[in-house]
């Protein structure tokens, strides 16, 4: 019997060995057959859902976005997590609601980095998964520590929170310094013309919008009447850096070039490109190719320009045979705005155009128009083209892409991010159940198709905002997508329940 059981053991271990080998072979096969997809995340600046023709725009046409949507999934209920740039971008990269701490509101151009160096971000997750990660375009999450010296290495910045390469504008198009950072240095800066920046007082003797209004290409409000760069006054003051100043009209070509360079340099590795476009944020200064091409004035023209950039990037993927295994996401950091400080005819020429589509509100506010934005996901190898009504949000990218690339997230990181891989791939129309939508002065809260809006109280401490329940509004988007009928009085029970739910998340 001893011999019998020994040989039985031998048989069993033989079987186990065969099974293990098979398993190893099959998983090796799966990996070899399915290399990780490249990811290109394109984020527009202040583009409304109604500004895009595949979402219904009639006054202009966006053929490249339409082509992207035709090959992918177009979401009708896709959101930024805030109605302004800094908090929206913060949440998208970190997976944490920006309002959980003070200091993540719209930043000046000389503000410090608000993401902790070394912390978990969408970029660091993908970097761990073996991706080459790069950012091209608008950053607006702060740089450095303490007073920034623009004439030396500027860090920490994107390179300290997961990106391998950066070509960025530090804040916004309307804020100084109007220069690019390539690597951690100002691009094309000459040592004998150092840059100085101030957001409190005029530095140097460059003309400003206030001192030289006759030099301006377009009028500006007080806030945008600082240093004049390329004929347009900006927020804040700068001196020096003449050779480093960006050219507004050449920017689209440069952004395309830097994006394509990044794809080229990533050969042999999957890549993650975060392409943060500056259109159609103010000041709207289209390149000659697009000026005057829409009836909407410069705002419409720069939307064409944005669409062209997207087309160039899609072509670059096609030409390199990369399109089929590249996920391209197109979205916007917040809803649209017409007048944002410059006399650029955006209001006068708008006509019947509805930049936020059928939704109420715009940039800054917690109505749907503030955060419900274009949201398109294309992955030819995996996603069946179509339209999805799932509630999805950019804040979910960290956990979703961690899931896709087999990464785990350390405890405490990306606390508000949810794995939305199934809805993003179109495997289900069931997305998030709830979502907080941050406006400047209100908090919006979605529970399915129900929507609550509550004014924020003035901030007392560094933590999450408190809300003032007395002026709450309640809408049923299933019957009233335009948030016209306030049901707060009619349905006090639901109102109470949603308020309690929101409070729990705010305090969580
Ligand atoms: C506001 C600016 C606006 C724009 C915005 C930031 C004024 C009066 N308005 O404070 O022009 O720059 O900040 O836009 O200064 S965002 O898309 O980056 O959030
Ligand atoms: Ca924005």
C-alpha cells in the first residue's frame, strides 16, 4: 500500500505540474496577445456639451469629435466633478473630491502644487503599470513650494506626481507667466532676461491693460487688465522672459507637435498622454486657419481649432497603426461660459446656439450645465460604438484604470474614485449611483436622476464645506432635464433624504 500511495502521490504531483504549466502558459499567452492599451486623455477647457455637433450643436461642426464618437461610446451623462478648472482637474488626477480641503479653488498662476509629491494619481498608477506617462497642455494645479523662481528648475510639479515628461502652460491662458515649461524649466528663456511674476502688484514696466488700453486687441475687465502679452492683457503681472513668451496663434500647432513627439518617443512601451487643451477658454485668439470660420466669433473659431487638434492626434494614431489598441477619451474640465472677462463678442454672436445643450447653467454653477460635459470613450478593439446614458465622472479614472491595468491602490488614496470600467467599456448602462457636483457657491448632488442643489456656507476652516439647507432646490431630471421645476416643497421627504445623504458624503 505504501508503494501504491507513493505512486498515487507521483501521479497527483505530475497532474499538478501539468496543470500549473498549462496555467502559466495560458496567462503568458493572454498577456502576449493582449498588450496594455495606450491611453490618450484629452481634456478641453470650458467646452460645453452643446458646443459639439455630435451632441447637437448646429451653429458649428466638429467633424473630428464626431468621428471619435462614431467609433466609440458617447456618454450623455458624463461629468467633471466641479464646475471650474482646478478642482475638476485635481479630482480627475487624484480620485479625491477637491472640496474635501480648502485651497483647491481656482489657482493663481504663481500658486504652489496642491497634489502631494509622491502621492497616488492617475499618472502614478499607470506609471507603476509600466506606462510612459506625459502631459501636454494646461496644468493649473500649482507648481513649486514657496515663492517660485521662474528662472531655474521649477519643482515639484507634474514630474513629481507620476508624469515622466511635461510640456505645460503653468495655469491658464489668461494668467501670467505666458510661457511653457518643458521638463521643469521655462522653455526658450534667456539668462539675461529673467522672469518675475506677481499677482499683487505691477512688476517691471511692460504695458498693462490699464496703462495702455489703446494697445489691446480686445477689451478686458479689471481683473484681466494686467500685463499685455501678444496684444492681450492677462490676469497678473510679469516682467522679463521676452524670448520665452508663448505665441497664442501658433499654440495649436505646437501642442500637436509636442503630442505627436510624445507618441513617437514612447515606442516599445504603452503610453498615457494627458492632453490638456486650452480651447475655448479666454482669451480666445484663433490661429489664422480658423479665424472667422464660424458665425459664433472667436469662441466658435477656437472650438474648430480644438476639433482640428483632436483630428491631428487621431490621424497620428492611425498613421502609426496605434488606433485600434489605444483608448481615446475626450472630455472637458467644466461647462461652457460666454463672457469670461474679455470683449470677444461671444455673447453678441451667440445667436440661438446653446453651449450647454439642453441643460441649465454653465461654468461656475452646480446646475447640470456646470459639470455635464462632452464625454466620449473610444477603444476600437474593445468598445462597441454607441451611446450610453450611464452616470459617469472623471473622478473615477484612477480606480477604473487601476482595474484595467491590474494595479492596486494603497489604502486612503483615491477615496472618491469608483471602478467604472464596465460602463466605460459599454458592458453596462449602470454607472454611478450618486455624484457630488461642486459649484463655486453651491453643491449639487445627484442620486440617480434626482438632483439636489444646496448653497455653500462661507468657509470657516480648512475642511469640507458646510451647506445651508434652507434654500435647497430639488429636480427630477428624468422629467425635467432643464432643472426648471423645483420640487423641494412638493417632495420634502426626498429632499430630507438626499440632504442627509449629501451631508454624510461631505462629512465622510
Ligand atoms: C476666474 C476668471 C476667469 C477664468 C477663471 C478660471 C475673473 C473675473 N475671472 O476667476 O476669467 O480665468 O477664473 O477658469 O478673474 S478655469 O477654467 O481655469 O477654472
Ligand atoms: Ca476650465
